[in-house]
C-alpha cells in the first residue's frame, strides 16, 4: 500500500490524538480552576469567620466594661482593669487577622469589615472611659450592630451565599424578657 493511501488514516489518528489531548487539557484546566476557586472560597470563609469571632470578643469585652462603668447594660460587668487588658489583647489578635481579610476579601467586604471595626472602636471609647454619655453609648452600640449586619451581608454575597443574614436585634435580649418562655404544648395524635 502506498503512503498516500494510508494518509487519511494517519491524519485521522493525528486529529484524534490532538482532539483527545485538547479535551483532556481543557477538562483538567477546568478542574484545576474549580479546585482553586473552592480553596479560596474556603479560605475567605474562614478568614471572615475568624475576623468576626475576634471582633465579637472585643464587643463582648467592651460591653462588659461599659456595664462596669454604669452604661446601659449589654453584658455582665467585669473588673475594668482586667477587662481593658483583655481588650488590648483582643485588639492585637483582631489586627493580625485583619491582614488575612485584606488578602482574601473583595473590596466591598473589606470596606464593610473596616466600618465594623471602626464602629467597635467607637464603643471601646466608652469602655476606656474616654466618653461617658449613655445616649451616645446606645447610639454607638446601634451603629456597631448595623455595621455588623452590613459586614455579614457583604461577606455572604462574596461567598455566593443566597439571601441576607437575619438583622441584629431580631431576638429578644435576656434583660428584655419579663418572664421565662413557657414550653409549648405537644399535641399527640
């Protein structure tokens, strides 16, 4: 058989090999991109969660110190000096985690995180005794809650989680409840 008669079969093998390589390459590239996206989504989720957790520690401490200073109660009072030392330690940890948020967060979530920690700093001014107006305290705590809600909404959008988080203050606070809730009656059928 002359070479020319075998050329169509040879071309078919070459085209098949190139097509197979291209398909495999595109499949692997897509798989790698999905894995990379999943890995970064996971890292973003953990960075946001760690950051929020550290800010919540600061908030809790600031509210307890504020209660010790006689501001409207949002927590059990703590010894002021002990609380301030813990607050400084918590701020150091938050500042370190902030770098992770800056690295992996999108611009809107980083801006929301910055707004939230600045609102926490305003509450801390009361805890540190630099401000003492009870109405200002209530306003600062409210602004801090709204900033928290905005951070969670932005983080959820960045992570592709549908729907907004429930807003702060939707559940009764323990000090707002006059009597304990009674268990609901179970109806047997």
